[in-house]
C-alpha cells in the first residue's frame, strides 16, 4: 500500500512539472484577481489575475531544476573531496577537513538562507550554491565512511602491490565502491534539498516574485488564503506530495532490499 501511495504522490507532481508546460497555455494576467473556481478558470485566479491551474502546471519545473542543480553540485564537490581526503597519506589533513565541515554542518539551513536573503543576494545561482554548500558536509561524511570501508578490502592492497596508480585505486576502484551509498543517500537527500529550495523561494530568495514557481505562488498568495484558498493550497499540496512521495518511495525501496549494491571482491 505504501509503495502505491508513494508512487502516486511522487508521480502526480512530477507529471505536472514535466508535462504540464506542454499542455498549459502561456501564463499571464488575463482576468480579475482572486476569482473563485469557475468555468473559465477551474481553480480560480491568483492575486495577479493569473489562472491557478496554469500556474500549477508551469510551477514545478523551476523547483526540480533548482533542487536537482543543488543536489548534483553537492555530490560533484563532495565525492571527489571525500575520496581525496581518505586517500592522501596525511591523517591531519583528513581530520582538519572533517572538523571544518562540521562547522558548516552545525549551521541551521534556514538561518543561512535568511542571512543570504538579507544581504540582497537573491539570484537562483546563489541559492543553488548555498544549498549545495549546506549539504556538502553530510555528503562528505557519507562518502568518507563508504570509502574507508571499501579501502580495507584486499583488492586495494593487491592493486597497490601490482603498481596501480593512486588515482586508479582511489578514484577508480574505491570510487565505484561508494556509488551505492551515494545513490541511496541522494534519494533521501533530495526531499531535504527540495524543502530548502522551497523555503528559500518562499522567503523571496532565488526567483523573481512573478515567477510561476510553486513555492513563490504560496508566498505571493498567502494573504489571500481565505479569499481564494486554491491559489495557496494547490501549489502547497504539490510540494508536500513531491517530498512525501520521495520519502515513501525511497523508504520502501530500502525496506525491500532492492537498493543498489556494491561490488565485493
């Protein structure tokens, strides 16, 4: 039951985000603001007079793009950093890297985003980098733990005795060994990244206030919640369904033991 529910909750917002812009017309202010649901506008209009259904169909792409970009950047930086830290011979460098990243890990994510918004840096690129940096310490820890385990295998000693290069051992063999933990972690971490991206857009950081983005729509229409609830509840429900669907799907995947496996020597 949870598997079906997870796929439904995940599939609906994904379908709306990916296929919605193809089926919906252009989003523009073409009617009276805050109209209730009716014939011409099945979900009513928002505070700018835009069709809520059209906004909902257009608003998921930016959420997925920002969250996906931040998640990819955190792993593109974290995986090589962790592998290099584990592979180098100076233990003090590994310790200092871990301690330095612990300082970032201790920072509350929302507080960092609020400070960033207060500085006036509100671009989408800044948001992606900020969220990626906030995820970097946890990513490095996950990869570092997996790399230490993979580095204790006999195959690593055998490759070293055969004269294999440091790069081939640590970024080749051990790098392949951490792919499974990284894939599992990425599935669960995506919901956290989505939460941070949505919260940042709600705070006005990242996207223009007129953008058709689910989080921006919630922020722009929150004062009209009781006048036109669909303008707030529909995009909010899509965000909640996306995060919940990801969590349920990943949890079921792990519980049934069908997660990615590492190769053993």
